[in-house]
């Protein structure tokens, strides 16, 4: 579902974890990268299954109108045609809603100690979008809802094992981009970020590299580059 900026359910801090190469690309291009849904790494992205699949079959029984003068399409045949098309023409950029950093996401999305986490607020992220929308992801067993799904319904559902992500997704659709692996979205980081956190296990040379890159490509953010909170040692 989409969460409006005035919703009491809206979170405050938003995070995006990335490897340094992707971070440098963002600084140089001043863009976010939206990945195609079928290339996100989860084969269940936008899957039609369970009660939802049965609902579609029961409420849209054959015969249906022929497709372009061809043979009559059953409900399951129609779904098998439309869902793959949706997956190839839906593009997302993922953020985590949380008041604190995530150890799990540092590990998963940075790969090694050479990664960063972008920090912004929910309101700033929503205000930065002109056309695309921000949607909250819900975590439920595939096909739990007994209704005919929209594209937004499917792209904002993930299985319960992913609930730790607490994900929000910037969503963009483009019917003419099915052969693209992703799409860029203009997004000057100087205007929209409130912090750049450096991986808690990185060494000083990597911190210096991040500061140098920010100084070169987004100097207004130079003072916003800080270590991850997880780097702080215990008092005793």
C-alpha cells in the first residue's frame, strides 16, 4: 500500500544500503537505480499463487475474448501472459524504514566491509519523487488475499521470511523498457540525504575514500559522512 506523508503510520528514518561501486555511480550520475522486478533475486516477486490465484480463476472463467484474433484465453493462460510482462516492466528502488541501522542489511547488501548506508527521512524521500510513488511492503504468505491483484498489489508483497527488511519501494512502470535491466531516476543526493554512514567494519582508508568521493561529487554532503553507529565500542 502507499503511505501518505501525513499518515500517522509513516516512519521517520529511511535507509538504503549499498556497495561502494553503486554509491559512486549514484554520486556521479545524481540518480537512483531502479531494478527490474524479475532481476531482484527472488523468484516469488510478483507471484500469483494460493487463494489469490484461485480467486482469479474462479472469477474470470473461460471463455474470454480471443487475444488479437487468436485462440480463446483461459484465466490461467491470461495470468501466465500478464504476470511475466508485469515483472519485466516494473522497476523498484528499495529502502528500509527503521530508527536504527540493521546489522543484517549491512551484511547482505554491502557484501564486504566496503559499503555505505544512505540515510534520509520519510518525508524527504516522498518529496524527492516526481512521478514515481513510494509504497510500503507487507509480508504475508503468497496469495493470501482473495482478490484480483493489481500490479501494485503484487510488487508490494513479500514472503514472511523477508520481514526483517521492513521495506519501502519506489515504484516506476515503463511498458517500453522490458529489455532494460533497470532504469535511472534523477535524484540529487545533496538535496535529499541527511547522512552517509560508513560500514562499521571498514578501515580508515575506506572512510577516507568515501569522504574523497563525496567531496568530489557532492561537496555539500562532506560533513554528513560519519561512521556507522555500530562501530562505537562498549564503555567497559
